[in-house]
């Protein structure tokens, strides 16, 4: 079909039916063939980006208006201003005191004993469940470091024996 024929078809309101993409076996589409050909066009702007660009030229006036409203007693405007000035406070826990068996965090087997101590302390009410979760995460991180160190050492031994 020539470009002139295509222009006539488009002008007449009749469009040629586009072939639907067909998936390969396994449910995946062929490379370069979209499963949604009528999807978002490439290079189109996000609505939020367009909105930001539209208000950018008035940003200073908007900020001044919000500050003025806050000064005149508008609670929502005051909250908006404070949220931008003061960061939200995060709860901070007090230091945890728990006795773990000596040397229990230096081996993976010892970490099992340390983990049991954490569970026992939580079950006995000496440790909050949140603190027990934090301690368990710390012990898990220690386990990963021990295992990684062990793997590196074994790999170095294998490479040096070649």
C-alpha cells in the first residue's frame, strides 16, 4: 500500500486492522513485538511531571500563600510547613541487655545457642518481641558474615592447592 493510499484510508476514517501480536510457545512474545501495541507511546510525559512543570512558574507564590495561611491559623497549612521543616521522629529503642553464651557469636553452631537465648529472653518477658526481632536480625547478619568468610577461606585453599 502506498503512502497516498494510507492517507486516503486515514482521512476516510477507515483504518487498516493491525495484526495482533502472537505469542510464541511458552506464552512469551517475539522480540520486538509488544503484547500491548496500543500502550503508552514512547517519550510521553508522566502526568505528575507535566503537573510539576505547570506549577513550577508559580511555585514561589504558592509557597508564600501556604505560609500566609499557616500564619493566619490554618492548621493544615501549619502541618504542611512543619512537615517540611522538622523531620518526623522515629521511635528509638533503649540499648538491649541480654547475656549470650561466651563465644556464641563467632561460629555458626554458637549462633544457634545465641538464638535460643534470644527466644528464651523474649518468652520470659525480659526482651520485647520487637527487640527479639532486631537481635535475631543481628544474629542472622553475623551468620552470613561467618559463612561468607568460611567460603572464601575454602575457596582460597582450593585455588592454592592447584
